[in-house]
């Protein structure tokens, strides 16, 4: 069954000190509830990243569960962020279903920033880890 939640928080952060771009949605702003965060480096992945299989974007769920290159489809349309995750990533992410839908209860400006950042993040790293379907 699809994981569904209303995201009342959406944010984008570009941290030059950590060399990381993050974009995410959360049910609440206090760290409780469901969250879905996407991250990538600000520079292309290096040889060390490839050796440790960290040479693509990262998906993080509640409790800091993470998986690299796990998105097979991502769509942002009509105020809904729909993400389909690879089956191999479900256990790492603490999810039972590969499909997640976040109903965005945030302003248009926040949605536009999220869309722009997700385009950058989903294009990061090795090509075979990128989503097959991207509609952002």
C-alpha cells in the first residue's frame, strides 16, 4: 500500500561547508512523523565515492535511514510529490512499500524551490542510478 502523508514543511538548503544540496518534505517541523529528504554533493562524486557506492544522490527517511540511487520514478504535479523507490532500498529506508506520495501543504514558492532542487539532485552522479521517470 502506498505510503501517503501531508507535508506541511518543504525546504531546500545548499551547504557549502558540507558541500551538500538538500531538498525535502516533512509531515511536521519538529522532526516527528514522515519525512523524505534528497541530497547530493555540490561537486561531482570522486573515486572514493564510487568505491563506497556513494556516487549518486541519497534519499533519507525518518530516523535518518538512507539509501543511495534508490529512486526509480519521481513526479511533482498538482501539489503532490510522488516517489517510487527501488525494491532493494526499502529495508534500508525502513519502508514497506516502494511508492510514497507527499501531499504538499506549502506555498507555491516553496514548491518551485523544491522542484528546482530536485531536478539538480536527481541528475547527480552516475547515470545508472538516476530515476527512469522524472517529471519535475
